[in-house]
């Protein structure tokens, strides 16, 4: 037997234990070990078998690192077949999370029990896949097609009690000791002569499925697919479970699983899965860097960002005090938080008691002296360097030694802010994204003098409040906003070249962006960019640059907040509508600037908007602002809603081919000038060497070892 799967007999029950840390993924050794143990147990003296796991969780799925590599037997279907055909009952004993292939293993067992804290789920869709070991066939057989579709298309885990109510598991055992509970349950089953329940023997009568159910599901899922093909294939698999034999359904599932596992969409989503975890690791910081204790947090400024940031901490039970300039502003800030919680409660995401608990964790003050006992301060006042410096000097005077002083600034120089204190080692950036209580990304900005333990603490606290953290060094706009410059610029240039706002946005939304760049500008407020440009001296002196954004602001069309920007907005529904007046205005501005309008293809729109992201990303890598290409992908997927099935800008560039990207950028340079299109040296080098950013990133990691 493999050394990761062991077998022992306890009171006539054979206990098969998997021990493959960290998450007991179904690597080849695990599959082989389970198969061997189940086969051997058929002829021993036990009455039943319990399948359980060591460590923090039941099997959390197939080993994702094995996808794309040559398969090594035994395959999962063979293991599941041995379990299902066992002559004695096999009982899955679930703790932690039984996910993907792990839950599918349990579905091949005759019975499933779990402790109350356990969860079960089929998250494959989040990797651009579908459950490939019978999940799409067994779940509809025991829980019905609707539950199966909800569970598999959402990928969300289900807690034990609910899973029992849905018939996904048979028993919730008392206490925390899943092995003891499962053995007791197994004995009960043996004593009562419980049958060998095989889910494969159930057939689903087509008459029990509402007519049109699958067509409606397909339509609904397509509307939010954003380039994902897995949801559609999931519907097809569940459809194949209805009225057909298990084997026919499994064949269909295998066929579609193979299609997905070799698709670029799934490769991109698996890349993001690992990139997210990798981003949490700081290259030159040992994993055991000590952390500072964070029990109480202060947020300075209760505006758009401050309120959301306060909620992030309150949601996980950390005390937070909000600081504002006067009682009125404080009351407004706290009021917005209260309103946000009320909306969350209405949606059924939090109970009244939970909201009360969160609100109870938030207090307010207008007196900086009240910050003497806080462990971490996050400043979120207006975007003004002098004001921020003033505030950090004040914090330096009142905060206890070792308190972490963070700024949520979007663009300002963290080192200049740190220099306003006598403790620059405690200063760093914690850049949240709007709305801060919703968006997953947190850019943690490392200043020149930031101490290792302050940085490690910021990353750890980010994870604790449910954020995906990515590290940036100091530069204008850090990783995300710095890269956005060319994206916004080109989206406006394309208007002068002959596109309508709707055409530009449709091309990028077709690519999978949640919202096109011009609609995004309207949402964020065109005045914000306008003001930011006013203070910049480094921009080319070109009347075409941001022309339409400037004209719109000067017409008081700031975007959604004024009811009009690139588009008009319905006052009641906020629905965006094309505005013929703006389309005509674009034409006349182009004529005034001597730009000859032409038909622009969707392909060109994508290249002109997306390639600046890639080029700036390459510069950011060369300058050491980002640690690795995959960190940039994490920033874009979690902070800017870049479509995960495209894997982030750097992964997408690798997919397109760096030579193709480089050649196109050279073509644009020749057409539009070097001040806008200058290929990054790293991009040029890799394109000429025929390499990818991923290869370059791996070489960099290797050179550190
Ligand atoms: N395969 C390989 N490695 C995995 C893995 C998997 N299925 N799941 C997690 N890991 C690795 C992570 O990469 C990470 O590695 P690192 O320490 O080197 O960075 C380590 O395990 C710990 O993972 P987390 O940091 O995510 O640990 P958490 O405790 O925060 O979360 C978890 C645990 C909830 C199990 C989470 O890891 C998770 O969601 N894993 C993926 C589950 C999944 O998607 N399963 C389906 C796989 S596809 C499948 O099963 C196909 C089948 O239908 C045929
Ligand atoms: P905002 O204008 O909504 O709120 C700022 C708040 O700070 C106001 O309520 C103001 O009363 C308060 N304030 C001003 N001076 C103060 C002082 N001395 N002490 C205490 N409170 C004070 O601004 P917003 O949008 O929340 O931005 C805050 C910061 O977050 C800025 O640095 C901005 O660049 C950054 N940011 C903004 C994002 C956004 O989408 N709005 C996204 C990410 C970062």
C-alpha cells in the first residue's frame, strides 16, 4: 500500500485513512492507495469500511497540478468503481471540505456522514471544468436536477446540515471526531442490515423535469458566462443524466470533461488558482516571519472607501474605529455603513443578529487621541499628498510603538508619506478597490523602509478579511492603476478614430470584461481622471489625448453621478443608453482635430486597449514593481474584473504569443508615435527569444533558490 494511504481495523470496521497534506488531493499515490485498500478489504473479516482523511480536510479534489500531464493509472473512475462495487458498505467520513473529486469519491461510497462543520461542493466550474468523476450523474440522481445544477454551475460549497436536507449526505454525526462518529454510524448500519446503496442504480424519470428546464438554464448561465464554456457543458451533462443509463451519462461527462480540461479557458482559470496562492508569498520574506498582533483597527476618513474598509474588519470580528473631521461627517460615514448592512441583510446574506454584531464592532471618533491603543491604522482621506503627510505626522504623535500605519492612496508616494513620520518602518500601502467591502483585491505596497514583519502582517490581515493580496513596490498608481493608463487612453482615442462608445465597450465586454472602459469611466466619474490629469506634467502635449473625456467634463457630464457621460443613464433604473448627441459630438471633435474617421475592427479595439496593459506590465516586471507576472494577473482578475477565463493580461499575452503582441505594438508605434507605443525592453527580449512571461517568471523564481 502507498505510504499516504493506511488501513487499520477498529471493532470490525476497516478504516482507510488518506494522508496527503496539505489538502489530501487525489494524486496518483492516493488513488492507487485507496484502490489497493478497498480491494484488499473485500476478503478480510471486517463488516464495513470507513474512508477518512488525516489533517485539515477530507479530499479536496483531484490534484490540479496533474492536469495537462500524461495520465498515470489508476484513474479515478477505476477507484470509484472498486468502492461502488465493494461487497461490504463503504462509508465516507467527511470533515473540512469534500470538494470536486473528493466529494465524487464520497458519492461512490454507499453512505456519507460528516461532522457539522464540514462542507461539500463541486467547485470545478471555478477552474473552467466540470466534475469529471461522476458528479454530474450522481448528484442529480440523489438530489434532483435543480439542486445539481445550482450546486455544480455555482461551484459553491454546502454546509453539512443543508447537504443532509438536500440528500447529498446521509448523516451529520455529533462532535468533532469524524472517525469515531463514522465508526459508530457504520456499526449502526451493519446492525440494521442497511443495504449497499449505489447511486448509479437510480434512474431519473424525464417526466419529473419541468419542460424547458435545461433551455432556460442554458440561457440564464450564458448571460453571465463572460467567456466561460464550462457552465454550458455542465447543463449538457446533467441533461444526459435524465432518462439515460449511468454509463451513457458517464460517457458524456468524460467527453465534455476532456474538452474542458484541454481548453484555454480552463488552463487560464487553473493559472489564476495557483497565481492567487503564489501572490500571497513574498519572495525575500521567510514564511515564518513573525506577525504583529492586530486586534483593533482605525480607519481615517469615512467616505466611499473608508466605510467599506471598516466593514471588512467588522465582518471578521475585528474592532474598528472610524475617524472623521467632524460629527456630521462621522454620522454620514456610519450611516452609509448601516445602510450597506441593511441591504446585505435584505439579500439574505447576513442575519439581523450578525448585522448587529458587525455594527457593534464599529465605533467612531473625531479625536485622534482615541487612536492610542489601535494596532493598525488605514488612512482613506482625500487623494492629496500634503493632507496625507499631515495625517501621518499626527498618527506618529499619538499611535503606540509598533502600530502599522497604512495608506489606501491610489497614486501617492508611500515613501514620501512614510518620511512624514519618525517610524517609516511601520508605514506601507494597503490599496483597496471600490466597493472595498466587495472587491477581492488588496494591493499591499512595500515602501523603501517598510519592516518585514509589518509587511507580513499586512498580507496576513488581508487574507484574514477575505482579500486576495498582491504585493507592489512604490510607483505612480502601483501595479493596477499604473497599467490602466494606456487602456483608458486608447479607449478614448478609438472614439476619434471612428468608434461609438458602445462599439468600444461591446468589444471589451465581448472579450469578457465585466464593463467596457468607457462605461467604467462613467461609473468611476470622468471628473476624477480630469482632475488627476490637471496635476500631471508628464503627459504628451497632444490635443487628441483624452479629448472626449475632457470635453464631457467641461459639459458637466461626469458620468453616472450626473446622469450622463459617454452615455445617458435612465434616472430610475440607471440603465445605460447610447446618446446620439455624443456620437455626433465625437464626429465633430474628430473633424476639428483633423482625424479622419474610419471603420475600426473589434480586433483592433482589443489590441489597442489590451496591449498597453501588457506592455506596461512588462515594464513593471523589469522595474521590480511586481514580484512576478502571475501577480499582475491576480491584480487584474480580482481588482479590475479582467475575465478569469483569459487568465489576466500577462497570461493572455503568453496565449496570444509575445512575438505577435510585440509586432503589433511596433506597428502601432509606427502608426501613432513612440510617445504612446514604445515596446518594453523585456517584451522585446522575450519575443525575440521565443519565450513567455510564465517561463521568465519561473526562471526568476529558480534563480532565487
Ligand atoms: N490540487 C493541488 N493542489 C492543491 C489543491 C488541489 N486540488 N487544492 C489546494 N492545493 C494546494 C494549494 O495550491 C496550496 O499550495 P501552496 O501551499 O503551495 O500554495 C495548498 O494546497 C493549500 O491550499 P490553500 O492555500 O487554498 O488552503 P486553504 O486551507 O485556504 O483552502 C481548500 C483549502 C478549500 C481545499 C482550497 O485549497 C481549494 O479550494 N482547493 C481547490 C479545490 C478544488 O477546486 N477541487 C476540485 C479540483 S478539480 C477536480 O476535482 C476534478 C474532478 O472532478 C475529476
Ligand atoms: P471620499 O471623498 O469619499 O472620502 C474621504 C473622506 O475623508 C471624507 O469623508 C472626508 O470627510 C474625510 N477626511 C478628510 N480629511 C480628513 C481628516 N483630516 N481626518 C479624517 N477624515 C478626513 O474619498 P474616497 O473615494 O473614499 O477616497 C479615499 C482615498 O482612497 C483616496 O486616497 C483615494 O485615492 C483612495 N481610493 C479611492 C478609490 C475609489 O474608487 N474611490 C479606490 C481606491 C483608493
